[in-house]
């Protein structure tokens, strides 16, 4: 599975870091209960503000390399394969997704590689998950979410679930990251699922 991750300047750098970490661990087979998924790769792109948010929130510089199966691209590098619909990725994730990025996706604008990757995902009918991070939301935001949804994107608010015995910030982050991977067709054993035992039939 070829995944593109766009990281924008909204708050929530912890989600982007965890998505990258989980993808690397899934590829290596170091996630408990999961065999190695050697075909998983993540091509990632950060906006101009994303690196500053990363440093502010996580207390470290955004890395250039995140490990096996990942590759970082500049937001102005349109030689990236996923800039063309002829080589579309399997899924595009924007995490966190700023409201300005959402607006460009909803209305087909923008000039960066993140915007282009989203446009490619929509026109090629590939899964596009937008991990939006804003509160409260204005009517403009809601209308942009509606337009993006009508175009084919999935809006996933960065809202943790608390029914799975969440005890730490990392646990809460994983409830959201787990949903991200579910939505792109790569379910991973990151956290307990609601009433999982009820699926067992007698």
C-alpha cells in the first residue's frame, strides 16, 4: 500500500508523528499481533508551517528521514510520483489538516504538493482522509467540510475516543490514528475496539 501523508500547520503534530511511526512498525512487523506488511510505504510532505508546529508541540526538529519505507518530499517538488493521476497513491492522509488546507481541497485551489496530492486522490477516486483540527468551527469551515465530503474526502475530526481504557495522551492519540488506518483499509491492532467480543458468534 502506497500512502501519502500531508502534514500542515494545524495543531496536532503528535498525530502525524504517530502515523509515521505506526507505518514503519507495521512494515517491520513490530506491532503486537501483526505480521510484517512489507508493502506499506509512506511518502510524506510538510507545509512551511508544519515544521514549526512540530518543534513547538513535540520539542524536537522535524526529521528529514523517519525510517524504512518512508520518504520525505518538498512541498514544491512536483516530480513526486503522486503529483500525477497516472501514478496515484492508494490513499492520501492530511494530518493534521488546517482549515486553510481544507479550503483549498474543497475548492480545487492551492499550489503546493500537498494540495496536488489531495486533488489527485479526489479525481482518481482514491481514499482521502482529512484529520481536521479546529475548535470551534465556523460556518465557513462547515461548508468547506461539506464540499470536501461531496467531492469524495472523508472528514475525520481529531477527536479521541475514551471507551477503550484510555490512560495516557499516547493512548488517546492511538484511538484517532487507529481510525485513520481503518479508513484507508489498513486496520491495525493499536487499541481496544468497542464491544469487540460481541462479534464472536456461537
